[in-house]
C-alpha cells in the first residue's frame, strides 16, 4: 500500500461550520503574512509604515503583487 492509498483510508475529520471558518480565517492571515514578507523582500528600502500602506493597497486590489 502506498502512502497515498493509506491516506485515502483515513476518515475525514468532521468540522463544524465554526471550525471551518476559523481555519479559513487562519489561512487568510497566513496568506497576508506571506505577502508582507514578499513585499519586504522585494522592497527592503520601505519603512514599516510604507510597507503596510503597500500591503493595504494590495489587499484592496489597487496594486499588483
């Protein structure tokens, strides 16, 4: 049995709608942090305030990644 086959036999965890929402929000937060780190790496000259402004513009889809 391969690892993939073994994983397919595991039961799916039942999550309540609230748990699903919390997971989705956590993933969103992780994505925002990843974009913040990407912007910092691409623009090391930006001050923390400038970086946050650029991140907010990105979140509002006013700026391309």
